[in-house]
């Protein structure tokens, strides 16, 4: 639970983050929440993590984030933290919705960067998690991430995502042209 390990794990976080999420993300290197909070407090004291009292969020300074991202990660701390971040964020986003409807208007929008980062990680590293996330709240996402996901789903259907799952989700998420492309290449 040393401050250096916590700092390395925090590089998985979005630009601004709350302590609840940070404690979940650094759990591999600081399993005790009190130890994690103490380490983050030390990092704030050293000027490596900034606290925005107005927003109630923390962030790694620009230089620190890029330095930590460039460090070697032989123990896989950063990868494990990115996975924890994606899981925690997708779980949170799923809790904000119910059957494709927003339970808490504005909640997803307020953490859009965080949600997009988590979905991006899942699309690259955990396709089943990405599919589950989009099945739960994908219709509420807009813009570039929605378009990227639709394209990704079309490309992934032959890489382990079941055809039935992909085809069932596409009419909800994709424009008709993408749906038609999947139907054209369905296995007989």
C-alpha cells in the first residue's frame, strides 16, 4: 500500500476522479481502504495529486500522469488498475440506468469521460464486458463512442462474440446499414 504503488495505480483513473472510485481502483496495491486514502492524502501533500474542493474531485497532475504512464509496469499494476476502473465504472453506469432509461438524469453525462474510458478499455481487453455494458446502457451513449462501438461490434462478431448476441444488440445500437452488414455475413 505504498504511495508509489498507489500513484502508479491511479494512472488508470480518468482526469478527474472521486475517492470512492479511486479506493476501488487501487485495491490491488492497497486493499485496505484506510491505507489507500492515507496514501492518496500523502500524494496530495506532495503535490502529485491535486484536489479540487469546488468539484470534490482529485486528479493526477498532467506531468505526473504522463510520467507514470511511461514507467515500466512489470507487475501489471497499471493493467490491473485499468481493469478495476472499467469494472467499477461500468457497474456504476449500469446502476444509473434501468431498461435503457436514466434513473438519475445527468449522471452519465457528468461522468462521460470516465464511462468512455472504461468502455474503451473493455472494447479492447474484455469484449464480453463491453457487450454487457452496451446491452445495459449503450442506447444512452451518444456521439463518437456510440459510432465506434457499433463499428467495433460489427468487426468483433467473428472474434468470439456470439452471433446471436451481436445480432440481438445491433438493432438497438447500430444504424440500419451496420445491421445489414452483419446479416450479410452471418454464418449459414
